[in-house]
């Protein structure tokens, strides 16, 4: 496993992390077929394989994801970098201070390594929340600050509002079907030593080769991202998947591994795919190999 710096926090995280949106998420995720024991075992297996970064949020499963993550990491807490997120309804200093305590209780820890503002919020509220975030860093309940789904303009403005602490990471939607952050977010964060965490790096399954334009997952309408993908970008799959498949055959890899390797080719980008099965997890973990210049050119031509 390869590891990279988490901004200027002094922490190092695995280039492939583990996203836990689906864990405990019931309707919106795969909760009906992915029980707590399976999730706990999967997280522990990820740690065994060298994954040291686990990403969750207070809204995933209404807090159940945090609880399961806490149970899974148990005595391994010091060796795990845990990120969770503050939801947009916690718009005041007071609400944010209460929200972190609830998250810490569910996680069974007295600190989180990375605390995100989950979505951009109006400047008026943002100032109040940022004051709370910096207070939490001072108190040791949070080690570093992150921003999720922020544009470059919002990222810059937020950094200007912070008084004592900087942003260590941004979490953004990034994969072969969604590349707009390459225009400015990735270059800016590389220059400013901010880590980029790519969620949905496999487009919720579309980039595994298992599905296609006329072969969507049975529960695609329940997978929030796929609902928007269906009409907008699934047409691209007919061009992208054959190329990924060709490269995968030549390298004796799976299509999903080529897609993840492509995402993590940037020095400062970490992929945080989810997984339901150990087989998927193992494939994800073994996806930090390099693609050749010619292979990257082939992919760019169709994506």
C-alpha cells in the first residue's frame, strides 16, 4: 500500500481508503444486504490489508455507520485515521459543538483525525461553524479540518475565514465520468499541499465492468449518484469500458483496478471506494500500480 501526507497535518493516509456511506444506510445504500457483522469484518480486513483511512459521516445510516466504524476499529484506534462529517443542519457554533460530541460517542473515541463540513453553506453560517471547528482543533477533539463538495472559490474563501488552522483535505466527486476537478481543484490543492479525497471513484459500480448502459444495477434508482448518471453519462460507458477492459487484460487486472489506478495517479489524490465483499476490497487495495503514458493516453481519448 502507498501512503501520502494528509495536508500539513503530519498524518499519512493510504492511497486507497474505505468509504462507508453504504454501511448502515438502509434504503439509500445496500443496508438490506450488508449487515453489521459483515461490515465490521470488512473494515477489519481493510486494516489488515494496509488501509488506514476510514471515511464516514453523522448522516450515513443516521449515525449507524459511525457506530459500526467505532466497533470495527476498537483497539486499533491509534493506527487508524478516521474522518467524519458535520451535516448542513448544524449551522451554528453551538450545534457544531454538540454534533462532534455525538459523533465521538458513536465512534467510541475522544477525537477524530479529520472533521469535514459536509456541504457548502451560506457565508453567514460558515463563519460560525468555522469558529467551532477551530475551537475543536484547539481542544484536541479534531486534529484537522476538511471541506466536502466545496468549489475552488468556496475553498479559497473558507481558508481566508480561518484564523489559526488551515484546511488539510477536500473531498470531491471524481472518477472517469466526472473529471471537472482536474481543471482547478487538483492543481490548486497540489500547490497548497491539500489532500484530495475522491469519493465515488468507481461511479457507484459503473466503472467495474459489471454494468453498462443497458445493464444497470437492480437498485440504481436508490443509488443517489447513479440516478443522475443514468441519463447524463452512461452513454460514455460504451466508449470507456472497452478501453479499460483492453488495458486490464494486458496487465492481468480487473476493470475496476484500472479505474482506481487512474484516479490515484495524481500525487495528492486518495480514492475512497466502498466495498461489500472481501473480494472487492482486495481488488481495491491492489489498485495503486502505475499506468503507462500510452495507457493514460488511450483512456483520455475516450474519457
